[in-house]
C-alpha cells in the first residue's frame, strides 16, 4: 500500500513493504544490544515529537530513527535521549 509521505511518520507508518529489510535488521540485533521495549517506545515518542523527524529519518544525522532507537548504546544527536537506557533525559 502506498501512502503519501508523512514528515512526522515512522517507517512502519509509511510503505511497510519497502522497509521490510530495516525491520529484519532490527529483529537481528542481539538481545543484549537491544533497547528494552518500553525504552524503545519512549525513544520513538521523543523522535516523533522532534522537528528533525522527516519520513522516518533524522534530519540531524540521517539515520532511520527506529534503528537508532533499537540499539541500546545509541543516543539522540539532539540530546533528547541517551545511549544508556537506564538513564532518563
């Protein structure tokens, strides 16, 4: 299904078929390196509220925000969340 581009959408809200490989990559991240589900959801909520989110990508660094948020050691380039899921920003 092709939907119009949405500046504040995440990849799974766009054309899901096109981004299947991104979700396969996220699923392949070893569990000890993955962000816990509740923290992942919190990070994505912060990304969705950010002006830099454009079509599932961060305009600050060019990453797919769902991939960056899925990796526990990653951090937000604008400081909205840290790379340690035990810390809250």
